[in-house]
């Protein structure tokens, strides 16, 4: 098993927190993260990243989180 860089590890966390979402909503969530959490985003754990995604998803009530992925 190879070593993952910090960027790869964080990308995997982000992919897990946005699993199931279409690319346009993933992009919107990523922009929200960069705009409102610029300083702390690189130190966030999975639960914190998921909370950021949930902030964006408040605008999409037709989407739900089942603990593993987003679905409509």
C-alpha cells in the first residue's frame, strides 16, 4: 500500500463528503468551502467537511444524506 500525500488524503475526504452529488453541486460546495473556510479548510476532518457540504445542501431540500452518500 502506497503513501498518500496530504492533498490526496484531503481529496478522498472531500469525495466521501460529496459522494452522490452532481458535479455542479460539488463545485458549489467547494466554492463555499474556499470562500467561508479559507484558513481552516486544510485542517478540517471528514465531519467538518461534511458539515460544510450540509450548509450548501440546505438549499437543496430534495437531496438527503444517508450516512454514506447523497441521494434524491
